[in-house]
C-alpha cells in the first residue's frame, strides 16, 4: 500500500482517539460539577468510569501509533531522499488534499471539545469561561482575560444608560451554559457620574441579565466592595446579591475580619 495512505490512516486513528478522550473528559467534568457535586454515589460512579476509560484501549492503545507514524515518515524520507521536515510537510499536504481529517459537521470555532493547551479555552456558547465588565472595571477585566488567556471581552462595558438616566444592561455575547465572571468595582466614578449606589445597581442588573441568559454559574468579581464599614449594610448588600442567585463573590481588602 502507498506510504502516504497508510500514514493518513494512522493519523486519523490518533486524531479520533484524542477527540474521544477530550469528549469523555468534558462529559465527565460537567456531570461531576452539575449533577454529582453533592451526591457521593454519583461521584463514585464517575470515578469508576474514569478508571475504566484509563485502562481501556482508547487511553492506552495496544499499538504504538505514534511510533508507527514516525517510522512511516522515516521510510517516506528514505525512499524520496527527503529530510525529516520535508517528509512531514509532504505527508501533511497529502492528508490535507484528501480532506479526511478536515472537520465537516461543525467548524473548528464551534467545536465542543477542549483545546489541548489550556482547559479553560472552551468555545463560546459551549460551557466557556466568560469575563464581562461593568462601567468602572474595563481595564481590570482586560487584565484578567490576558492572565487567564481566555476569549477577549468586548471593548464596551455591558452597562449603559437610557434617555432618562436609568441603567440598561446588554450582554454582548451569548452566555448560555457558560461560567460567567462579572467584574464590577463598587467604587464611585465622578467622571462618569456614577455613585456607589449606581455601581451596585449595575452589578445587580448584570447578575440578573446573566441569570436570564442561561449562564450555568455566575461569580461576581468586586475589587472594591462598598457598604462594608457597617455590618448591617454589608448584610443587606449580601442578601441582595444572594437573592439575585449569584453563586459566589470574589473581593479583596476587606475592612474588618467581622465583615
């Protein structure tokens, strides 16, 4: 049989095996986080399935496919008197011409498999990590996305103003099934005409909008948390955020340990 055709078959098996492993990883992780998070029996079942997959031929094939591919590259280079780089390039061109390994059902941008480098690089709308910003935390949210190396957020904030001055919230991206982090400081911003109450209201409306949009998990990232100098006012603010069904709050530099 022709060497490139054998190489194509080996590459196809390796690619689809890797996709199967990534699909198993995603399914099990989502099931563990959303169905078995508080059930010991289901967690034990997930652990048992994970052990079965690890010991199966999907995770540990009986044939060294990577070694076979390297040997085919060496043979092809010897026959046609090519070095390793040129042989790999020629075989890759042959695979590209056949179109066998080209995604056909969904484009790559809509694929629901994890990327190989960073697990949090999931596709938008497919349980991705989303970072959205309020009016006073655009720079902070951009720094967060750069550190996490996740999808960049839009340049405009999620919050605006109606003609009568009331706050309007519009989510620029789809967040259904995503883990959403809403970055909004509660500090006043006189340049934009925002008081502490305005920034708090922006955060509350952003949480509500994310909830209505079907976000799987909502976390409020609040660099400055207002109304913390009094325990009663802090308790009232916490009840408001909890009533909006926010799953967690991340903040820094609390005024006191009691708060």
